[in-house]
């Protein structure tokens, strides 16, 4: 058996489990519907959006907001419930008998759980943007990609935390609940951070939040919130890149921890 | 069942699911944001933006049509003229043209046709649509592909004054209905072609069990 074969076997099995017919189709339908129904281009008409980059940012953000919750639901289901039930039922134990290293097994599981959903999400979203507004998307493709990178960082952080919890607890239920709580908590924490920043006239609270959720820094850079908040903190473009980079370093570190735990510590 | 059949089949069913969503989006009705009817008089060898001044508006003052449209909005236009004119939809504000001419010429408002041609020569990307009207009624639906200013301009190179009747409607929708419907109509058969072998195999397996 070639080296690639067992990996493909595990990947195929994981995809089959994660996207049983018609789950993938339902999520594709929801992505497409959510993208078009909740898109709101009128936000790009506000006076604050003076540059083409700001217009591209606001238009992309309006499209993301609807489908991001569907994306998070899908990764919650795949990472916490899918991997959790595989651990509980002993399917992972069966995979360990394959001539494949443990990190290969986890890579196959994550490619199925996150890779396929990310591919579907970005494929539908960018196609929808191109259908609706090609003259916004094509000249500002860099801004569009940056907006997606900033907005996807926090869902990926939740996925990494859920992965760690699922591996440590060997069941998905708690990871699933923690994932939902973390997602809801971020909007509450952001609200509090804005209040603290405004009250103390210091951007520190917003800067701390931006390290784990860089979409906030990008929003402030493009003047997404009102001028009052922009006067407290308006990060430069290079600062935004730094926050996005830092957030992905944290996400990558958590995934590496997950890999290390799965490869060395997971005893089944 | 071969892996290739499964991958193609699932790809096909995903395409069908996306097409269904697009069909649904195209069925959601649009609504009218604004609109108007009226007449613009275009003097000989001049151009004029669509004039939407009310009937008793004081003579030297004009109330040109210009607006901002997004890709989720469209402009339905119906025009007729008693002579030959060229109608343009320009992706600029009406006063951008007038101010540009004023800057170039250093004179007061000059609406000569050649000034418009000079402006269009300098800004070819501002033309969203253009059509010659020769004593006929034309209909056009304009859907912008970006967030843009929109103004309607008539150019009359002839030596006679021409009256242009206009009727315009600004429509708002979730997505350009025809475009979305066309994509759905193309992707649905492709989805079925890809999915049928997989669905047939699935059916056979179920029957066998």
C-alpha cells in the first residue's frame, strides 16, 4: 500500500462521516441563501466609505455576516460532535491500526472537518461577490481576501479550542457547548471593550480583543464603527496586518498543541 | 461505488442545492425605490442631463437626475424623442461633468456637445450605457456592477431642439434576478448530469439491500 493510500482512506471515511447525504447539500443551500439574502450593499454607500478599499471591505463584511454563523455551526458539528463521537465509538482506535502516522490521521480528520467547509464557504461567498459586484471584487481582491482572513481567524480559534477540549475530554458534548459559548461571548466582550475604550479613552481593551479577533482592528481601520470610536483607535494598515498575523500565530499554536497531544499523549 | 463517482455525484448534488437557493433568491420580489416621468428639452448642438424639475420650476434653475446605485439596485429606463439624440447612462454625478467642463474652459456653464465628447474622451470608463434614439421608444434596464453615481445625459448634435420623454424607475432587489436565474438554469443541468450516476448507484445499493 502506497503512503498516500491510507491517508486517502481515512480522509474519504472522515468526509463520508462528516458530510452524510444530504448534510453537505443543506449547508451549501444555507450558505448560498444566507449570502444573497443577508447581503447589504447599501452599507457601502455611507459617507465614511471614502476609499475603494473601504467599500470593498464593507461589501464583503455584509456578505460574510450571514453565512459565518452557518460556517461556525458546521465546524462545531464536525470538530466537536464528529471527532468526539469517533473517539467515543473507537473509530479513531481503528485508524491507529492503519500504516499511517497519528498526525496524518488528524490531518485527514481536520481536512474533512475544516478544509471542506472552508472550501465550500469561500467558494460560494467569492462567487456570490463576483456575481453581484465584479467591479468591486476584482480591483480590490487583496482587501476581500484580507477581510476573509480577519473574519475567519476567530472561528478557527474556536475550532482549535474545541479540538483540544474534545481530545482531552474524549467526548464532543462539552467542546460543543464551549464553542457556542465562546462564539456568543465574543460579541458581548467586544461590546464591553468598546465601552471601556470609550470611557477610558484608551484603545488597550480593543487592542487586546483584536489579537484574538482581528476583524475588530480591520473594522476600526476602515472606520466601520462611528467616528467616536475611530477617534479612540484607528489602527494603520500595517498594524492590522500585525493583528491578523498574531491571531493566526495563536490559532496555529493551538492546532500544534492539538497535534502534539494527539500524537504523543492520546492513549486509547 | 468508485470514489470518482461519489465525488462527482456529491459535487452535482451540491450544485443542485446551490441552484435551488439561487432560484429562491430570484423569486423574492423586488420593490420600487423611486422613479419619475417627464420631458427634457435638449437645445440644438448641446447636451443635457435628464431634467426632473417640476412643471413650474423657476426657469434658470434645473433639477438634474443623479443618484447612487448599488449592485442590488437597478434602473429601468424608457425613453422616446421627437428627433435623433444619443442617450447615455454615465457613472458620475451630473455636476462632475459640468464642473469638469467649467475647469477646462474656465467659462460659465457650457453645455456644447463637443464639451461632452471631450469629457467622455477623457473618462471613457464613465459610460455605463449608450444608445442612439431616432424617433422611437427604447427600454433599458441598467444594473451597476459596483456602488456608483449614476446620471442620464442626452446629447443632441443636430441643429434642432429635441424633446425627450423619460420614465425611470429605481428598483431594489436582493440580487439581479435575471443574472441569478441564468446561473441557476446553467448549474442545475450540470448538477444533475454529475449526480445521476451516483444517485443511480445509491438506488441500486438500497434496492439490493
